[in-house]
C-alpha cells in the first residue's frame, strides 16, 4: 500500500485543531523534570518525536496543584514552569506538530510528604499502599469545598498550559488517579451525590471538565483519557465506561483517549508484556520501598501477556455508542495496526513505547515502508523514567536486552 493511500497519514481534527496525520504520542511519564521543573531534555525528547512525523505530542503528568503530585520531585502547574514548557512547545511546533499536556491530580495515590493539611485526598478514606513506606499511609475523603478548589486548580492549569503554547490539554480520567478514583466503584464508596451509581460518580469529574471549558473557552481543544476497564473485579467496567464516554460527549469533550488499568492495583494492565520488577527495584531510592517491592511486588505486579491492539474489542463498544472522535491506544505496533484502527472507525491512534523505540515511525510510513516497531515490550523503559529519563533500552545492550 502506498503512503498516499494510507488513511492514517491524512489530516484529522480535534475540535478546532487540525493535525497533520492521525498518530498521537500518548502521555508516558518522561522523568525529565528534575526539581519539578521541565528540562531541556524534555524539550529534546518531544522535539525528536515531532521531527519523526507524529502529529500531536502529549507531555505527561502536569499536576494541577502541589498536592496533586504522586511524589515531591514532580512537575506541577505554576508560573515558574511556563518558560520550560514553552521550550517544549516551541520544539514541537518547529517540527510541524502540535503539543498537548496532560493535566491530572494523584488523589490518594501519593508518596508526597510535602502535602499540606490532612494528607492525600480522594473520594473516600483509603489505605494508601503506595505511600506506606514513605510515611503517607492514608488517603482522606474530600469535602465538597475541596472538590471545588480542585476543579478550579484544573481550570488554572489549563490556562497556564495555553500560555505556555500548548494547542490542547488532556484531562486524566483514568489509571487510578483522582478523577479515576471518583469514577471507580472500588475507590468511591461515598453515599452522597458524588458516589453510588455511575451518574453520581461522574458528578465531580464532569465538574472538572466544565470548569476547564469555562476557563479556556469553547474553541480550545480538550481531550480526556478514560478507562475502558480498571482491570480488576469490583472496579470500573465497560458498561460504565460507555456511560462515561457518552457523558463526556454531551458535555463538550473534543476527543477521548481510550485506555485502561489502575496504577495502584493493575499497573501493567495498560502496558502488557514483561513486568520489569528487577529494574524498578534498582532505581527505587527508598530502602523500605525496595524491601516492599522485593517481597510483595511479584504478587501485586501481575504480568499481562502482550497482544497487538489489546484494547480493540472493548473500544469497539464505545465506538458504537458515541460520535465524538476516539483515540485507540494499546498495542499499536505497526502501520497495519494503524490502518486497521482507521478501518474500525477510530479517528486517531495513540502510541507510547513504539514511538519511544522508534521516533521516526511516522516518517518511515510516509516513505511507504511497511513499518513495525522494534519494541519488544520488555517495559524496562518504565524504570528508565527514574534513571534519568525515559528511553528505549535497546539503544544500550549493556542493560541486558539484546539489540
């Protein structure tokens, strides 16, 4: 098939934003914000992805407030980060791509000891397993006032992102962070109007979307990353995920990125492939946390076999239910996969590991090559995030992976 005939290489629209093709770099924690400040390495990383032909580069995890960080050394929205983020957007724009930033809040999933007040906040009181060995053992129930303050923080962060030159923002409704914690029946045990059935559990996440929309206006593109499933019994399942998508469409979302998994319970449900526990232990700085990972990690970090396009079956059901642009994520490893997604009615695909391994993936498609990523789903790039910045270990055989 010639490059001219590939649907994936045709321009696409997300709200008012026209993208040069249908390939999005999904948000993957870069580990390139030392001291919570965006680095030159972060600009180079996304600039390289953009030079490789990707249409939209998504900067991962900009916490909307200091207490929205999962750990202390993490970027959060404040005026001081604007110059560094502007260098990122300028690098992406110089390569002809658009830039988005993921806005999120960790909720009770935090090991950040700098949180003021009661501690990490979520929909309900919870044991915070992630913070146990860091002196942050509990998550506390948010009040309505605190929910309002957090929605306002999302809105302010979106305005900051626009000031830094981003063309869109992505609201993180998935992966077990705050908005996902409200959506999941496993973590939202409230008996007020913010809990119970999915309509109640949606109330606060939708309030966040509305606050952001009021702040940025009707034409600024807003995406949402949502879960198709939390990946465990008692969590959010596909039926509720469809309701979430319909509600987001009704309230004016411009596109939905379909994902899955719960960082605190099913961390590799999203990744699939090998579980790089040994590498993750090597980069863990907290000795108590290393001890816990050695003894509990093999039981908690379940391995999910890799399959190409592993979210496709669930995503099809959402595609039937809504007309809003949908972004298919998960196991997209080849040009054939991308064209398959287009044929199934998805508007865009999102790629993570494949673009980390092969930043020039799209350029090779443009040249008419039958492209397939060299990524072997070893997932050691997860540990590299804490070793100085995300990268493919196939570039360094000394790490123990054959190139």
